[in-house]
């Protein structure tokens, strides 16, 4: 079991605070997501200035960082969901209050550009966080998928085997390690900074969208050259979405991504799985970062082996 700080699990009637630490967003989709949270039995809280805009960002860096710091400090808020990804999380990392966050551990959920914050919380706060849907997506998600999110975040036992129909074994083997990762491009963008997430003993997960194959190759080559695979225990690929205008079809694109990954990981004998159901699509599941998991490259399973919340 890890020594990471685990937040309290959700309880009926808890207040879920919403933060917009990255890009500006569509209000209609936001309010649909808010209704989905409330229909699940939770209260919601967000600041009126969450709808601010500064170019492509949800307000200034100072506004977005202050919002997140205050949500962690607010004892009436039990969890924090992110409104949208896009871009901007990396810009606020130096403005976050790690000491306050450590003193007030809470469920924190998001993905895509929010990967920069997952890295920060794992590196600077030793906090377990959750790779899961954004508020602007919740309203459009299948009901069984959103139900899984809320049920999982309330579960105080190990989650066990994650639902992963269609998962593909690219390289067999068995291993255990601490889950880390997220958006491939955002994760790689933290290399060489104080917020670079450690990967020794980690099972790495990556997904991304809109990157051409040569760019995916560059990113995995960067990780390899930076030594990020040297002591890793496994590699899980989520959904990789081709860029707009890609003419080769999704299957051809994903086959090329898998070829690139196996080439980059050739010298490292950890198991590699593909088509894990997480990323930019409406049936993306929620799963924890910073806790131990077991990868079985014979059966094609990912199993959470310790509790994620208290």
C-alpha cells in the first residue's frame, strides 16, 4: 500500500466544488453537467467568476489559481471537479498553495490538460487524485458511465478490476506499481520542471487527441530519452484520437500509435496494454492516480489493489 494521502470518499449530500483551472468553456454544457451532479444526490458550488474569459483561458492565472486554492481551503466543499481541460493548468502551478492542499485533502477529478495538476498533486502534495470526466462532459455521458464515477468515488474498499471491454495486450507480462500519467502531451510538457511526475515503480497511462503520428513519436521518444521508462512497471494506452483532417481512418491511426509505442518501449520489458477505456470519448471511465494497481498482460486486466479514499 502506498503512503499517499487519500481524500475522504463521497457521501450522499456532499458538496462538490467546480473549478475552471484551464480553458474557457460553453455555459450550456457546464449547466448540463451541474444538473447531472445534482441528480446524483450532491450539492454543487462554483464561484460566479468561473465564467470569466481571458483569451482562451477561464480568466487570469491569478483567478484560476485562487479559485483552486480556496476550494481546497473551504471546509464546506468535499470534492473538486474540473469544468474543462483545453489549456492553462500548467500556467498556474507556481501559484498553488501545496501546504493548504496537503492539509485539506479532497477528491480532485479531471483529465486532459488537467494532467498538469495531477502531476503537481502527486509530486508536491503526495495526494491521490482521479482521472475522470469533466463537468462540461458529464451531461452528455451515458448514465451507466456517470453512475460508475459517483459509485467509485464513494467506495472505501479497493476498486478491484476496472471495467475495460476491448482492451488489447500488446506485450504480455504481469506487474504492480503506482498509477501515473494522463494526457501524453501535457505529461511530457512537465519534464524538466519542478512538477515533473516521478515514474520509478509506476504503471504509466497515456491518452491524447489531435496529435499526428510523428508528434506522438516525438513525445514517446522524449519520455524514453528522459529516462521515464527506465524503472517503470507497465504502460497502458487509452484512446488516441486522430487529428482533424486525418485521412487514413481511426484504425490505421491507432495501429500507427501502437507501432510507435512498442518501438519506444522495445528495450523495457514491462507489459503494454492498449484500448483502455479512458480518454476523449463519452464512455471514458474514472480511475485513480497515485495508488497501486496490478496489470495482467495475460488476461488483459487492470486491477486497483488498495483503497483510493478514506
